[in-house]
C-alpha cells in the first residue's frame, strides 16, 4: 500500500488529540501552526539546532499519507493502521506520532496535536488534494 486509507480517520474523533488547537480547514492553513510547533519544541529543549523540525514533520507526514519518494518507508505502519477497524483515533495519532517522532528526533508526545491537525485536514480535503498540496509545498 503506497498511501494511507483516509477512511480510517474521523475528523471529529481526532479532535481529542488537538490539545486545544483549533483544526485547520485547508492544507495551506497548516503553516499557521509552525510558530506554535516551534515554541512547543523549544520549550522542551528542541529546536535550537540547524534542523527545521516543522519541515521534517511535513515531509514525514507526506511520506506516510501519500507515499511519495519512498513508498515503502511507512508501508508496514499504513498496513497495520488500515487493518485495525474500530481503533481509537487517539491510538492512531499516538502511533503515528511515535513513528514520525522517532524519524525526526522529537518526542512523540510533543507532536501528537500537530499530527492530528494534519490528519484532520487530510480527511477533510481528501487524498488527492492533500497530497498535491503537500507535494507542491515540498517543491518550494
């Protein structure tokens, strides 16, 4: 499976993982959370080096959701998530945050609300629109 099945996400069910953040409506709105994301990481001792964690998060979530350049990278995670019917949305977000956090070098708990924000937008706008916007964003 090269892309994640967005049917497993329930935008309303994902709200519990937002930690007070209001959900975005469009992919372009996601960058409005970059400052909050950076502040959250800096408060935990991350974000002082040369790494752009926001960009790294977006790249990994694009790879997970859309497949992209390395469709096998998250293939096993996508398969497991898509075969678990009835799994809680909090569990889905937390699981994704663990994998993505390990990849970008950030504690999963710090990125859970931002993972949820991306998943809500993906579920709302659909696979094609989400991946097209994420791919365009990567090219700039």
